[in-house]
C-alpha cells in the first residue's frame, strides 16, 4: 500500500533557499520542520525569546491546520535554543500551547541559522483516524 506524501510551505525564504518544506504529511503522520520566531506575514522577528516562542507555536499551529491536524495531535517536540538559560523563560508559552497535550520532548542547546533566532521548535504529530 502506497502512502501519499503532501508538502506544506509557509512561504519562508529559507524553504526555497535550503530546499525543505515547512511540513510533510505522510499518511496520518505530520512532520513539522523546525519553526523559528519569524512572523512570515511581516518577515520580522522579535528580539524577545518569549515572543519568539509564541510565534513559533503560531507557525506550528498554522502548518498543522493546513495538514488537517491540531496542536492536540502533537506526539513529539524538540526545542533548540542557543542559550539554555532562555529555556525556562519560555515555559509559560510552551505550557499554554502543550500543557494538556504533554508530548514527548527534548531540549537541545545549539547555534541557530541566524543570530536573531533565539528558539526553534520542531514537532511530529499523528492525526487520529476518525
């Protein structure tokens, strides 16, 4: 049995420059690429890690909605931050979006593509069959 694969784009310049999709839907699985705090409507990014975390979640929610899923379908999340000390600052935002979902999670400290980026969040979701 062949699984159809659907690509989802956010319009980020990085998708075409690097060669990836915001999300890939494969069967009932949705793989959302690392989302940063860029607001793709205005092509701006806040200097504040908490505001960036909120925008990351908005970007993820938009990708999942386009895939026919929602935040409650997330089963795995990875947080990447250049400064691990910023992670705790983002917890209220993360709890707001995922506190009831409680996906498996990992936090990694690593440099990101641009200095302005203070957090990147990647998720995997599984749509429940109706």
